[in-house]
């Protein structure tokens, strides 16, 4: 049985993907999410240096930029190959914060898709896109940090790189922490090394051991 809070977090993540974001419309976001799902399930995945937009594997009619699809596919299948040069080249075409939003879409899709596959259920279908324009919401205090390639909301480098990475795109930051609270642990509990979700469940050290091992196997270099 899957916990109710986890089911709800994944349901809300799917709704969030379908709604207009800060820099992409709901239609574009759902389209990019489908490309991430394609990458995850691809039985003959493209190598990381081949762009999916020119591969013939996507619908001919698309509303998001080709480079956005290329980044979405690479994040979904070859995240460990992302380099600063890849980021810079993409950001030069679509912008730094739109790139961050794609990363957040990809991480949300990957979390739901891999969880579903690992428990033996179908990945839930993506909802229909919500009409509307992107909000263009940008914090007033966006700065360039030392710990991340991407801009973040100030103050920079006061928290871990993974914590501040989405801070310049507030909607994605909020969705990520909502998912993390169900999948991992609530942010306010991170200061407690003895935290456990329930009596008899995994202890915090056990959770971190599993996370570290999975990160190594998945080439998550954070």
C-alpha cells in the first residue's frame, strides 16, 4: 500500500506540470514532460550527444523549442552527462531560468515515473494542459552563486547547492519541496539526525545510506 501523502504529492506534481509555469506554458510543460517520459522508457535510448528533436522520435508539431526538448530528453536519460558547457549552450538559446524550469519538470517527472515503475504500476497519464501564459515570476534578488551554475535567489551559497538550485523559480522550488516532504523528509526535520517517519521505519542514517548508494549508482555527483 502506498501512503496517502505520497499519492497526493504525486497527484499535485502532475497538476503542477500541467499548469503554466514561470517561463513555459502549460502546453509546453506537458509536451516537455512527455519527452522526459520518452527518455525514461526509451528501449533504444539516444546517446547524450544526439538531440532528440532531430531524431524523428517526437511529434512533428511541437510548441516548445527544440533545444528545450533536447535538454528534457538528456535530463531524463543521461543526467550524469550534463556539463556546464551544455547548460551554457542551452541557456544562450532559451534563457537561464527557463532552463532551470525544465530541470524541475524533469526531476518531478522522473520521481513519479521511476516510483511507479518500481512498484509495478503504470505511470499515471499526464493531465491536459491548463491554458494561460507563463507568469514571468522572478524574485527581485536573483544572483549568481558559487555553488551552482544557474542563478539563485539571494542570499547565495548559504545552503547546499541542491537546496538553492530552484530558488530563482519559486513555483518549482515549492513543488520540489512538497514532493521531497513525502518522498524523503520534511525540510524542517532535516536538522534532526534521529528523525524517522514512523516507529520501526528507516532511521535517518539508514535513509541516507540508501540515498548515497542510489546516488552513486545513478551517477548523481551531488
